[in-house]
C-alpha cells in the first residue's frame, strides 16, 4: 500500500518527483555509407559504461546537493540519510580506466579504496567537530563512496558544509515485488513452472546448468533447510539492522535465513496494513526459481540448478528494508566476486541518478551482472522505479507462459432445479487428479455470507461441495475457508457488480497445494442454485474433465512499464515469465523442528518472479561464454529476445521482448547501439553502448529534427554472411520516420549502420506524440532486433518542492497549531484537481474504500505556478455530508490532478505524515520508596507504532515533552524535564523532603496533560502517597474517535483478504457518487504510485 510512500524518515517534504532533469540526448550527424568500423578503439563492452560514468561525475561537479525530500527539515526528529562523497569508488574508477583501454591491478584498487576510506574518515571527524550528532550504519567504498547514518533534522543542511560531500539523499524503504494474495487479474494465458521455458532443456542437454557461476540473491533471505538448496547454497549475510521493537532476538552476521515467526516482537501485528506477513518467504521463492535442484516428485526445478547460490538478507520483516542495507548487500556481492546478483524489489522513484542506481552501474562496471525487477504497478507508463531504472542494469518485465487450464461437467440436482453444463475451474490442487478427487456424488451446501471461515460455523461442509458467493474477500481466502471446513470442492458464483457479471468471473488462479477444486460459476447459475437449496437438499457429480493449453507470451497487466525518465530510455530491457510461477517457500524448521518440506512450494506472481528467470538464464549464458563481460551478456539477452505482439505491447511494456535462453547463449551476431553523453561540465563527449536505440525527447516546436544513431554489428561465430535490415514502426507519428543507410550488407567481422530519425516541425505537440518500433537484422536463419523510441510530446507536468509547515496540528481553536500551509510548485496546468486527506490508520476506509476521507481543495483548473493552500482544519467528506473539522488522526495530504498536456495522464504527490490531535496526554503514577513510576497514555504512542509498519518512526520524546514539579514545605521547586520510555512509561527519583509531585506532559500539537501523582499524608487524606487529582488535563473536548475503544492495539490482519476492494481509481467509483479520481487505474489495488493505483510489490 504505502510503505514505499512513507519513507524511512519523518519529514515535511515527502514527495517523490517522477521526473528529474538529467542529460538530453546528443544529436549526431549522419556519417554516410562510407563510415568505417571502430578499428582499434575500445571494445563494445568498454564503451557501454561511459554514459553511467558521465552521470556520476556530473553529480559532484556542481557543488554539494541536498535531495529535495530533505530540504527545509528542522527539529529533533531523526532522519535516515545516505551521504555520498567526491572521491571515486573502486567500481567507478575501474570503469573509467577501462573506458580508456587500461586495466586496474589490485595495488591500484587498494590505493583507490584507501583514498575513499581516508575521505570518509575526514568527513566523519568534520561532522563531529561541527556538532553534528550521527549514528553510522553502513560504509561503502566499491559500488559507492559514502556511508549511511541517522542524523537530526536540524543537522541535515549542515552536511553540505562538510568538505567532500556531493549528495545527501534519504535512506528510503524498499519492498519486495510479488503480487499480494487476492484475486489474480484476468488473463487468457496464465503461466506454469519454469521447466517449459523455451531453450532451457536444450542448454541442460549441453551440460549447461550454471556450474561454477556465483549467484547472490539480495532479498528477504532464504530457508537454508529446504531440500531444494542442498549442495548449492553456499552461505549468506544479514544486512538488516536489529530493531528491538520489531525483533525478539539479534541475528548473527552470517544468518541470511528468512524472517521467522518466532522473531516477532510483542506488539507487532502478524500482518501489516498492506496484508504482508511479519515472517517472510519472498527470497526463498526467488532463489528456488534460480537454483532449486529438483528434490521433489512434481518436476519443480530451477533454471540453473548447479550454480553456487548465496543469499544476502537486505529486506526484513514484512518484506521491506532500507536502501542503506541494499547498498551494503551490493557492495558485499561485488567484493566477493559474485557473477550475478538478483534484486526483486524497488521503490517508486523513476530516476536514474540515486545511490541505488549508481551502485548498480558500478557493480556492472566491476563485472557483476545486475538483474532487477521493474515493479508491479503497471500497466500505465513510467511506473517502474529505482534501482531498475539504472542505465546499465538489466530491468525485467513480467510475461506469461503456456499453461494447462481445466474444465469439467457439473451436474447438479436440487428439488426441481437442474444444472448440467461444462464449467471452467479457477483453481485446482497441484499434482492431483480431478477424476480421482471428484469421483462419486456429493451433497451441495449453500454457504451464507461471503464464504469466510466464520460463515461455516452453522453448516456442515465436511466431505461436501460448498456453494459460495463472490465478494468482499479474495477468492483464495474463500477457497481456504472451504478447505478448512472439510469441503472437497467449491462452486464460486459471480455476484452483482463483479467483473463479467452475470456471467462467470473468468478468474484463473492456477494450481497449488493449498487449493481444492474450485469452479467458476455464473451469477445466474449460482443464484438459481442457491434459491433451490433454500427448500431442497442438493447433490452434484463431476465428469468429462478437459484440458486446454494456453498460448502464453502476454505481458502481465501489473508489470511496471518504462520509460525511465527523463531520457525516454527503453525499459524494461527484456521480459520473462513471472505469472503464477511455482517455486520454493520456507517452512521455518528452526521454529518448527521436524516440519515436512514435501509440499513446501507455492505459486507467486510478479516481476519478482520474472527477474530470477533472467538471472538464471544469464548464469547459463555466462557459463556458455566465459569470456563475455556483463555488458556482452546484457546485449545478448536483448538482441535475441522474441518480440511479442506489438499490437498489444509496445517497447515500454516488453522491452526487447521475452528472453530466449538458447539463442542468448549461442548468438550468431550481436548488435550494439552507439550513443553519446556529456562527460563533464566542460562538455566533453563520451561513447555509450547498449542494446536499444534511444532517440529520447525531441522538441519539434522550433523546427524539424534529424538525429542519427549508429549500430555496430559484430560477428560472434565468424560465419559472416549476407544480412537484411528492416524497420518496423509499431507506433507512428505523422511525418516522422526512422531509416537505415544500408538495407543489406555482407558481414565480415564488424559492420556499422547509421539509423536516422527525421520529424517535421509541429506547433502544438501533445501527449502521446511519439515514434516506436524495432530494427531487425536477419539472414533468413538468424534474426536479432533492437527496439527504438522517440518522444515528441514536450515536457511532462510535475509537482515539485512540496512542503507542509506543520506536521503536528490541533484544530481546537486555541490559537496553538491550528493551521498549516501546504506549498508546492506546479510546472504545468492541471484540469480536474484536488487535495485529499489519506488516513494512514485506516488505509481501506473512507466512502470509496481507499483510505481517503475527504478533501480540502477541489477545482476544475489549476495553473502552473507556486501555490500555497492553508490547512485550517475544515474539510469536505467524500460521502457528501457537510464540511466539518478534520478528526484526530494520522494523515497525508495528497495533491492529485489531470495535466492539461496529458503528460503524465495523472499526477499524484503528497506531504506527510501529519498528526492531528486535540486530546491531552493521560498520566497515571505513584511514588514508592523514593521512586516515582508511571505511565503516559497518548495517541502519539499509537501513531508511532503504526508508522513502524510503514518503515517510519519517531522518538516518543520528540512528540511528548514531560516534566515534573515537586513541592517542598509547600513551595514549588523548579520543574524538571525527564524522558519517557518508548512505551510511555517513566521513572524518576523523589526526595524524602518532597510534599507532592505533579507531572505535566505537553505534546507536539500543543495539548497539555497534568496529573498529581503524589501527596504526603495529611489530615483529610487517609491514603498516603495517593494523588487527590489524577489525570487532570483538557476538559470538555468531544470524543474524536467514538466507538473505537482503547487505542494502541494494532489490527492483527489489517487489510488482508479484502477482494473486490472498493475502487479508488479514476472513473471506477461507486455508482451515484461523484467521480473523484479522473483518469484510469487498476481497480482494487492500494494507491502506492502517483496516479497509477498499483501496489509496491511485484
């Protein structure tokens, strides 16, 4: 939901700007047909690194920079940051030397590392000398020069004064990328396991199974006791910092196992607000796709089952972790000479210039192939996030594979009602025979309600077939409830408002050990049967089971799309199967000795599952071509990919296409697109090479354009031959064209092609003005391709410099913290726009089920300008009731709108978290034997606990300022400030001379609580040591949370299992209510990306 939204620092500037200013494409003149090959210049792979080098050198060339989300911070809040320094790290320096045709020996590498460490030591000393207090976490000297630390908000600006500092950026929370449990999006081609992947078996027959290739999975960890990893798992590291409020025990550095159930600290929910469990399984599933050895009777096996497998735990509880931990994992992988690393996680920022993207670039230059998942926030454009936006890394999208779908004859008799028809199954039991499972006649029972576990309490479903209605909870939860009740099968019928109603839903979930046979009934048939069962008992038989093999090769709807911005660069690089992939899951043997692993497998969907397919294939390609470097492997994967249906999926959906393992390992030729980038402030140019042709953004308002890129063809096998070159424009723009100077050639070693884009002047460019397609090179037997893209639509609209002047407010008209200014800059005009209030404590609440309770601003237009809106406590609820006061709560204020330019299609930024609170702290306490002990109960404690679920937190003493006043001989002594424990408890010594003790707590929103916790015995007070006036605070305040009971107990299952979630996306709202979400998005998904409506997991 919003873990990627609420970053790991408590800030008033939390907006993620989707578009940042980087390099503009260089326009080159055509060199003509007489152009010569590069002769004795640098090799193809050496040229690949130069644009990435240029970006990093530019970062520090114009003085130190503070990330926009850290600007304007103040106060004592702790902020997690990553501090980058100017000395070049080993990876970058090696890339620079390689681009000059030079090699770096170990002595030189150690010298570079020594310089980096010396600079880091000097910077830390300077920080201490300037009074900057910091807690250091990780240091980096290979893939980055810098360190991660926690500092005070007041000190963030001071970091720019430290000599050598080039960039300070937030240490944001990162998440694993698999689809959350629930209804799978409809698809005509769901996929199965990995064994049928094209070309894999042929490579195995050649003895290529990954032997000798070292692969590290940076993820949530691994189950080292799983039989599938016996012999291939070589060990791992843990980079997740211990947090006593999250974990019960501290780990050893080499413990890379998954987060276990036994590690959950008291007070932590089993499932967080996103429905993610505390204990993790993501990394084990990813590792199994790569390297499972096939220790099972079901044919489940990894693609490269003989690699040397390593696990680096960089994501902890709930599948999330800090960027600093990920950087440490990348650094460790490079320093330990990993051949390939897999990263199936990311954040929302679409940028090529953050620490994670730089680290991936430098890892590639050090020789470590980096494979990354793009995310699960498709199908809209530009939804991918860092680090998959790295220029040099291999970003992977999610496609489907062929799979067998099942149907069967259903014969029902209930009184006079009869149903006899073939029905598709939405789910089946993995490895089981339908004929065996459903032989005989069964009683049918109608399950009331929604088919949740509680709905079975009044009926007997054991050994019977359950009839269940669609609605409210996920299909898989309905299936699980029926199975737990003993049902042998379930008939799930559609309902009013369900997709495809009154027909069957068309849902397909695949097969799993956890499933029982589940039939997809229409609303018409289901409701008729339910009505018949009200007056008669019913029976059902099954038979005539059929199987249908689907085609596959569809890009999954949730797969995040490119381009990476602002260069309009083609991402993903390639695509691979990631839908309903069967792989390993942990059983936590350390917690449950003797547990069986026989069925320790399940299906997951997402680019997290697609990326390890490419990682494993890269291992086979590397084994087949040990002389290749990281860039040769990348280009081979791209050139040889199979282009999917271009009528459905453009270059930003599929990249170069779906990878072809065998062709990537054994290419006849490879084609490298040449590009140029600015090296430094003096304007020096360097070459950059890749497997795609990026013409980038081109302005047509001032005149026609002509841009030429060059493609170098290299003969890999030495066979030579005659080749033809063709251009396929999959999306055209009037008057624009891509042409090639040679439509055919004879290959003799190398051949240079000039590829030219021309386009006419256009007075008023609009969104969607672009030219896309593929360049094909073929000799009849061999064909490779390169995608190309050009953008003519102009600059996108963005919200920048967003801030809110107060993060703690109390709308009680007492003149204290009663208002705040929300400020931002809008770079383009908006049509429909509004500022919404999102309730962090109830992310599925509100009239539309999306957590938004109402808005503080709405209009039909908003001009490009600097804007400030005053938040004065009044808001308009979305349910149409009169405007009223914003209730107490934990919120973000979200700016949403539709750009007039259409670019992007929808805009979304936010500020927060913001706390609204009008209640005074409640204080209790006593004094015994000269020691005061007590407790402060306050909503700040509740909000602190909730923010932990989003990867954010704060020190309770930053929000609650406690002091006590003692009297001696009837006279008050000067108040003494004291700190509360993080659970609100306190203790402090009390002198024997003290007559009374009054505790006062003032919160950050201006509310004051006061209580007398001690008075000496005196006439009229027969209870010595007991206060006469406990808990005195503000009175007469209305209850802001009526009916909510005691605060502070987190929901054990927040947001889990809600199918058919109310639609919070543009144009999909409940009927009869005003459409508050113009634009389009995916229904039923938490809105974690601006205007895209997709969750942050793949």
